[in-house]
């Protein structure tokens, strides 16, 4: 694929924006500790389906900075972590059992404490606690039997809870939904409330709205299944465009922009677990992607060293979050 936004060509360009080849982000899977799992082949969605209680995936290098959003799927018993709109972590979870259901809605983290004990249940340990309500609902490390088993809290693997704790801050958005479908990239909470999906209907019509997020880190997600690129800045979608990818994209892969000079953009492989490729993306790899010329030029105006690119074989459309969510005003206690 060719990712050189400096050079130009009419129509679909080979000197597009980024450097990607067949993609493979490898995450760390904990079962229950730090067993390494490479995700360099096949669909990430399929890997997630096969996760056992206590497993998790973690790839913070895919988006090293930007706002963080957490989505909890009660139907799937999974937690999904996005930074700058990019999925950087997935974990198995255990939520509330019958009679102590975990409430759905849009919450914010109210309090954080590394070593916390329950005020309601006999000082039960709640390591790396992140409180979502003052009535007892929180995310924390705990036992994961493979099904809902808590008094309303979201239990996570210890190693994952520790890593999540390190990238969050008070005020961060946490979305809890009954839907088994989760976004492959994270829309803003107000989009979740107003629409059941993002601008997927316009996937084949380039859009460019940089004023929606004037500043912040930039991430690009390219779906080989959809033949579509999505540009996110500060976690907000600012542009989309159709793309053409030659050859097979077998798995997920990530890249970071090292520099831009007179010769164009210089994209580097992100050296994540399971992906041993390092160094700059080759011309052969870059020539695999075509991008509309006008969109390429616009993209160049927002790219900076440190911008990241994710290429996935999975569709972005199947990540719809389903029905709109309602913001809660009160919740049951854990």
C-alpha cells in the first residue's frame, strides 16, 4: 500500500497516506496472568469470541494518546477500551447477577482507589476500583467465573484492571449496554444516544469535517472488509473515505507516523507483541492502498508525527452499538 500524502495523482492515488501491509496487532492475553496471544491472523472478532474467563487483550501502542472511553457489553460479558477512538483493549468481565443487575447507561468515573474494600459486602477486596455510582457500582479486579456473578459491579482480570486503571482518569466516560454489538471505533457518547451507528451510510462518499475536533492526536482506521477509512482526531470522527486495498489483509496491524519531509510520509511498523516487523514501511507495502486524491491532500493537513494507523480485516459496520442509551439518574446499589 502506498501512503505518501505529499505526492499527488488524479483519482485514487497510490501515494496515499500511510504504510500498512497485512495487519497484526498482537495483544497480551492474561489467563489468568500474562499468556501471550498473537492476533496476526484472522479476525479479531473471532479471537474475542474464543476468549476464556480471565483472558484479555491489550495493545496501548495502537493509540498512545487521546481521550479514553470504556464500553461494557452485558450480553457478551466483555469490556472494550478505546483511546483516541481506537480499540486498544478487550477483556472478559463478570457483571451483576439476577436481583443485582448492573445498570445500563452512560456513566463517568467518580473515584479511583488502588486498594479498596467494599462498604456493603464484608470488606470484600476491590483492587483497582473505579467508581461509577455513589451507590455501589464500580469496575474492579475480581473473580471471573464466565458468567454474571457480582452484586452489580463490573469485575475484570487483575492484570487488565491494573492496566486500565493506569490509562483512565476521573471524569472518563463509561458506557454500559445490553447490546452484544460494540463499536470497532468509539463514537462520542452523544452519538450513541442520538444514533445507533456513525456515518456508515456515507461510507462511499468522502467526508471531511476537521472543525468537529480542531486539535488533538490523529488516528486512522482502515477496514479491508468495508474498503473504508475513518479519520479520528481527539477521539472524534472528522473524515471518511472509500479506499482500495490490493491483496489480502489477513489480520490486524498498526503503524505510527515517524516524520513528513520532501519525500513524503514515513510510516513505521509498531513493534507490538506478536508482530516482529520493525522499521519503515516498504514501497511495495505502501503500493497496496489507493485513496482518493482530494481526501489524501486534506488528510495531510492534520497528520503529525505520532499519528497512528490501524488496518483491520473486520467490518466497522458490525460494530453498531444497537439501540440508543439512556443516561441514568439513579441506580441500584451493588
